[in-house]
């Protein structure tokens, strides 16, 4: 992401823009201290001790008759400069060693961890006090020591993240391509840790400022040099006589730390959020426009009817990119419609449009979607949510990725039932058991107590189908439900969909690229290419005598010239004795 784009995102964030402006104001005031403050911070006039604000001294005078504004500005130079020095030392020591230790491992990792554990075991304040006694009261020397003491926080943060990602496939691919370790770390690994590092920078900078102020407050700092901590020390000694003295250094410390944390969060969000946003803000999402289509005069199915559906995504320059163009399709009760096409043809985008679950940036720009005769294109999220579960249900691909590993199968089946149907815990448990019977899972009582990692992929797919059927929907949208399953389990899942259609009159929109699945289970087929429906018809017509060249191309890509097999029939297990 470019620097200019990141800066614009930071400033567009209200907290980011405000904190950046505040921090910039503080830094500018500190750097321009000789211009803003007319007096030397050490110049004293005892006759003006504790004097209130005046034209020459906007913030008044302290107990020694020194100008408070001058001491705040010049003290900021020492305080912020010392914190910056400590931060630079910590980054220089912690981040590179953490990257190398996490990526390479081995002896260097062991030695670095041993050293870091030793440094972290040392009490920071005691070490700083001992360093002052040995090395003198120079604040910059103390900040170098502090940088060494806080470097382990960067090391452990970076090492832990890098150790988790070094085995990722994209890192292996970079190694295979011949990239050096240095380039892999800089190009592929460093981007993973930059967000946490930015937050850690803000925290460590705040700690450095606070520790330095704490040393000065205890009177063991740099003596007569103006710092915010020294001003707090003096204000505390005179708290009864002039309580206002504590206001200005306390305000400077508090505002600086708050601005650092808020700005770090805004920068992290701007770097990590890669979602393109339109340059022009829309006041409101426009309702989809009605669209004329070739089948607009055809009768619409009672269960699901889509006419002239167009889906578009917003580009960064404010224009829209259409990915689905004028799609028409119908699903009737008790019918399985196969939506077929190669990857990227728009099948899933069409299914998500029906569900009202388009990803961020996507919207239905034209067309009509009716479910049970009700128009759902442009429906509010609250109304779409009421349809999902009770009328519409969804079975995703990759079953293991769609089950929460932290909860049992039973709890994940019971949750939607209790929410939508208002059942109690016992009734919901009985319903979950009934659903597992429905999808032919043996020993439902045991399965309800299992976690997702304890069941097979085929059983996980059956669990997802059971969850989709939990509230007795009328339309099931199945997105590649047999992907990543072996042939026998595929046949069992397809037979289950066929049985649910026959027994419950369930309408199914089956999104697939597998023509064998289409031949096995679908009643009608809609072929999709480049965001458009190119041909629709019965399964026999599409597979036997396709009219569109693209459909013929898909069929020609099938390697098996044998006729379509008969529907799969379950067989009883037989025991073979020797």
C-alpha cells in the first residue's frame, strides 16, 4: 500500500486525524521552543515565585520564579527526545533479532531466548537507579539503558508471530522460487508483524516517557535540567500552596501518551485494512433498478425467481465493476436446480445475492429477486436475517472451516433452533438429535458431544446440512457441497439432498462445477459463463443436446465418455469370513 494512501486512511479516521494533529502540535511546539518561549527555562526571579498567568508568562511562574511555559516546552525536548532514544534502541535490538530467531530457529533462537529471559528478569527501575549511580545523572544515558531493558518486549512479540508463519505455504513458495532469506523476511514476513509492532511502539514510547518522568519525580534524574518529571516533582512539593502547578506537566504527559496510542491504532488499521474503498462517499445505498431481461415475460417460480440480476463492486476510484450481468433463474418447490460454470463465472456471487450475504463493497445494482413472492433485492439486513434459517438455508463448501472448533456439534446445532424456534434446552437437544437422524449419522447421542476435529469430513458436511435443515427451510442453497469429499461420501451426500427434496418438497439451488454431480441429482441446469446465464434447460437437454458453444466446451472437457450412472443406492454392509 502506498504511503499517500495510508496517510489518507489515517486522516480519514476521526481518532487518527485528531491524535495526529495533537501529536504534531506537541512536537512542533517543543521544536519551536526558542521561538515561542521568550525566557530561558532556567532563568529565575524569586520575587515572582508562584505568580499567576500574565501577558509575559501565559502559564504563570513556578516556586523558583521560572516561566512555566518555557519549562514545559524545553522540558518536552528532554522528555520526548529521551523516549525517542529509548525506543530506537529497543527497535534496533528487538525487531531484527526477533525476525531472525523466529524465522531461522536453532541455536540462535535458543541463545536469544535465554538472553531475553535474563534481561526480563531484571527489575527495570532498580537497574535504572543503579545505572544512575554508576554512569551519572545524564538522562540520555539512562534512556539507552531503558532501551536495552524494553527490547525483549519487541523480541518476544516479533519472534512469536514469525515462528507461527514461517511454515505457511506462501513462505515455502517463496523459498522454492529462489528468494534469499533476507528478502523473504523483508517482503513476506515483516508485513505480518508490522501491525503489532506499531502498537508496541506506542506502548513502549509511553512506558519510556512514564519511567523517565518517574525517575525525575523521585528526584534521581538529571538535576536542574527542565523535564516534565522534574516539574511534577516540584508541583507535588508545593501541592498545598499552588495546586495548579501539577496541571501543566500532567496534561502534557497525559495528552502525549493518549495521542501516541490512538495514532498507533489508526496507523495499524490503515495498514492492515486492504479493502478498497470508493473515493467518493455515497450518501445512501441506492435501491436496485428494475431491469428488462429476455425472460422478463416468463412466469416466475413461486419459491425463488431471479430476473435481470446485476451485481457490482465498488472500485477505489468510485466507479463500479460488474461481476454478474442480467442473470435469470427459477427454483420451484421440490426441484434441484444446478448452477454450473467454471471458477470465477459468478455462481457464488449469484447465490450470495439471494442470501443477502454479498461481501463488503458488493451490491445488487439492478434486477429482482423474489422468495415466496416477496421482493428481497435491496432488503434491509434485519429483514434478510429473518428470512435466513426459516425460509432460506445455506450449506457452504469446506465443512471443517465452517464449524467452530471451540464448541461441540450439539451446541452448534442447538443454537439456531433455540434462536429461531424459541425452544428450551431440552427441546433443542431433542431437535438436534432428530436432525442427526435425518442426515443418517449413526449414534447421534455420541456425535452431539463431539467437537469438529473428532469427526470426518463427510460427517461434518452432514452436520452442516442438518444445521441448514434445523428450522425447516423451503429453499436450500448448497455451494459446492461435495468438494474435498471422496467419491463414496459424495454419493451419500447427494442421495441425502435427493431424499430431502422428495420427502419435504425442498427446493435446492446447487452451485457446482462438477457435471457428474449435475447428472446425478439435478432436475434442471443453468449454465453460467462470465457472469451471464448462457443456457437453461432440463438435465437431459443440457447434457444430451446443448445449444450454447460454451456448454459444449464444458461437456467436451469431461474425460469420461461413458453414460451417466444410475442414482446411487445404499447397500447393506456384509461381513466376509475367512
